[in-house]
């Protein structure tokens, strides 16, 4: 077992030498969140990636998030500590499948959830994250829309905006563990608690929420409410961030089984390796990057 203190010392020394910034998603391992320069949701992380002066970004998240950082900042070296940390939902649709779908609906615009590959984003008109999906679709309310890849986020938007969309059958396997039965069991146990649910959860689970929000939205809601007990319907890594920032409150996970195995692949040892070897670098063909960037820029413009 490697000495954790020594690994952290080495990470700190190298991050200075390399002029690197370490970004971590809210679902990362507690020890990775602890050493990160910034912890946040997909939207917050891409904003940080775009505005940092650092020459090297060590991106502790899943692959599409590191790709998004590269799309926005190709002049920086974007590294992912474990390049096998993919997002199964993002891999549920390919660019070829999306092209076929567009052929069936020639008049439709495509909105892609940021949890998609760069190849898919390049075939897309607008991008969105869980934090701004409602705003993006609201601006396109009169258009025929294809929404990919998350059928649950798509259904949630449709319900809120009363807007029909052509949905792809993608979903997050981790968020399927947040069932209505599990939420009801926690509500019965903690009758005064508020329920926060991520929109990647099933529609019947979202229907039980006091607030449906992105992971950063969870932090904002928990800070602004006077309620002391909160039931958390998302990946368990979220509890690290919430408990650290609000130690006086009680956070109850809907399911301890809601673990994203890919988010947990970026260990401290791999962060150190990443800084030592400057690997694994995330790069994209320039044409794909530019086309994907257009969809992200349109999101930023309208959201
Ligand atoms: P957020 O953008 O809300 O952090 O969600 C990303 C994600 O992958 C959730 O599963
Ligand atoms: Fe993808 Fe789900 Fe993991 Fe988020 S939690 S990265 S959607 S598999």
C-alpha cells in the first residue's frame, strides 16, 4: 500500500512544476476531491477548463468531460488519469446512429446532453447540461427537436415544458438504482427531509422530488434551505461534497448502490502518474472539435 501522504506531496510538487490544475467532478473519490483545485458539475468544470491560465489540466471525471475541456481549450494539455473511465450513457449512441435518426426527421434540430461523445456532439445543433437543459429547450420550443442520448432527462424536460421531443433510448445505469420504492422508504424514515433527485433518474423517481437538479444544483439547494435533512438521489460521490461544505446537515443517500464505477477509476496514484508522464492526453481531430464546439457555443449563447 503506497503512502498516501507521500503521493499527495508528490502531486502537489508536480502540479506546481507542470503549472497544472486538477479538476474533479462531484462523483470523484473523496481523496481525489480533496486534492482538486476545483470540484463541480459538468457545466462548472467546463467553465473552469476554459478560463484557467494553467497549461495542463488533469481532468478527474469521465472521458466526455475531458473531451469537452479539450474542445473548449485545445491549446492546453488535457489529461485524464484513467482513459478507460467512459460514460456508458454517452456510448449508447454513435455518430452514425444519430445521422440515421436525423435522416428520418430531416426538419428536426438536435439537442445533445453533454454526456455524449465528441463525434455525436459534432452531429448536433445544440448541447446542454443537466444544469441548463430546460433553458436550452425552452428557447427552441417552436422547433421539432431530437434529444439524445438520455431518455429520462429528455422526458423530464418534455414534462416541465409540455414539449414533445424525439427521444433516444439511452440512460444512466447508475441512476437506475434510484427507484421510487427506495425514495419512499427514505421519506418514511425521514419525514421532515427534502428530496433532491438528478434528472437522469427515472421519471417516476423525479416525480417524488422536492427539487430536480444538476449535481451543483444539489449544493445550491442544500445551502439555501433551512431544512436540516436531505435525501440525495444521485451517485454517492455527491455526499462527499455536501458533507464537506455543510457538516451541520444530514445527507441520506437514496441508494448506497448508486455508484458510477467509471468515476471511481481516477485514483490518487493515477493522478500522480498522469502528472509524471503527462498522460493520457485527450485530443480530437480539429474538424470534429470545431463542429462539436459550435453546439457548445450555441448552448452558452442561449442558456
Ligand atoms: P452533472 O452535470 O449534474 O454533474 O451530471 C453529470 C453526470 O454524469 C451525472 O451522472
Ligand atoms: Fe455516465 Fe451515469 Fe456515470 Fe454520470 S453517473 S458518468 S451518466 S454512467
